[in-house]
């Protein structure tokens, strides 16, 4: 994709603060970090989102994320790390090239929004119906 900033970074046509790279994946610092060490794990294959990414690239992103989270732990010693992946502009995906965010949280950082989505006790009947609907659609 010619106008995709992540594809430009992958091709070396745009700069990044790289922390990891292998055959299928690159990881670099988010230039608008939520917290120190906010890192993006990006497949080299251009795929917009979880709907489109190949199983091979998806697996590679998550295997790489495990290497990077260990490095973040060693380098920054966070109290926790949020892993977030957004699909669609309606949920604030800004770069339309699949990426997984790793956002470490230090002891003094404010709570990360992604881990405070407003959970509440669920209605068991509604949960059962929703689970049945999704389960029926798996593999369709
Ligand atoms: Zn791209």
C-alpha cells in the first residue's frame, strides 16, 4: 500500500524507533505513546485488521509480542502491560494496517483506559444467547 505509513516504515522509507524485527514482523515505539515503552507490533504483510490478516502473520505478530513483552519487562520493569488491538475507525483504529499495541504501565502511571472499559455484572441469559449466536457463526 503506497500511502500506508507502516508499509513505508517496513520498506525503510519512513523512520521509526525500532525495537525488534524478523522476517514477518517489525516492532517500534508508538510516536504518540500512552505510556513509556508503548510499542507497536506490526506484520510486514499489509492487512487492514483482524478480519483480513493471514493466520501466518497473525501468529508471527503474537510470537513477536511475547519476545517484546519480555524485553519491556527487563528494560522498564512495568507493573503490568496492556495488549490492545483495534479493528475499524469506529473503535479509534488510526493506521489501517494491523498492529498490536503493548502499553506498559508504571507504578505511578494513571490506570490505562483500555483496561477500564466499564465492566459490569452480566445478565446470564443474555450472555448465553450471545455465546450461542457467536458459536453458531464460528466457522460459517
Ligand atoms: Zn500497510
